[in-house]
């Protein structure tokens, strides 16, 4: 699969759309896309250990049957064999579950939705600062942040914008972008989202005579 389903042509069109939108507004638009906002390792490990513990309890319940089975396998049976079997079983089950938990999509079933939402939000805020959106002249920067693995989008606006445009205004833009990504039209969807953001910003923050492009128009492809 192509990285984040974006081609070079998509990236070029996104850059052009950002430049086009910013010709009508003093606002600054930044787009970013990341494979995942967190590795969720703690929750994956917790799920694996929980599964291993459950397998241990089940093995204890059937301990007599397991012991009888092992006695039939060895001429000189020792209780150590049963204890070793339980240990190997727990390690094997925990390891297998941990591997499965790292399969894309599976962790969405393991990690609570509120935790995923929290991590994506925090990562978006972090990039908002890293990208310099808090340093724009009139505090009129917005960030379109796409977290691919979690299938979540955050649209953040700086204080200058939030004072005049309520967050609810951005909801339709986010919903349409989500739909386009689901339809495997990621590049096209981002371009449309930028165009809509530009139209909304131009109503409240029209271009100024001394306006300059303060931030890069390129989409930010984040590794982590």
C-alpha cells in the first residue's frame, strides 16, 4: 500500500490548494498526516498478560486432566512436567496475543475509544505547536490532522479563530473528509477540506495588504 494512500501528485495538489486558500485569507492552514498517534504498547501488553492469566486459570481448572495426559506421554512422569506445561502455555498464549494485538486494526478493538481519542488529540496539539501555528502574527492558524491507524481527524484552530468561529463550524468539513478517506480518496478529500477551510476563514479573516505566507504549504508527513 502506498504510504498513507498519498501520491506525489496528491501532495502537489494539497500544496496548491493551501496556497490558493491562503490567497483569500490572512489565516494559515497546515495539514498533517501520521501513521498512528501512539503505539498503545501498554494496552497491547495488558491484553496479552490478561489473556495469559485467563489461560492459566483454565489450565488450573483442567489440571488433573492435563497431568493425566502428560503421564501418558512419559514413562517417568514428574509433577514438574505439569508445572512446566502451565508456564509454557501462559508464555505461548501471552506471546501470541501480543503479536495479534500489534496487527493494524486489532488494537482498535483492544484500546478503549476514549483512550484513542485522547492520544490523537494530544498528538495533534503537539504538532500544532511544533508546526509553529501558535506563532502566527494574528493567531489565525488551523491544523487539519489525520491519524491514519486510528481513523480519526482533528481540526484545531488557534485562539484568534476560536474567538469568532465556533468549533461546530468545522464539523461538516471533518465529516466530509472522513467519508472521502473511507472511499480511498484521501488526496482529493484533503484538497476539498482545505478549500472549505479557506472559504470559512476568508469570511472572518480576509487577506491583508501586508499579508505574508508564514508557514509552509506542504503537507506534513509525520513518522511518529
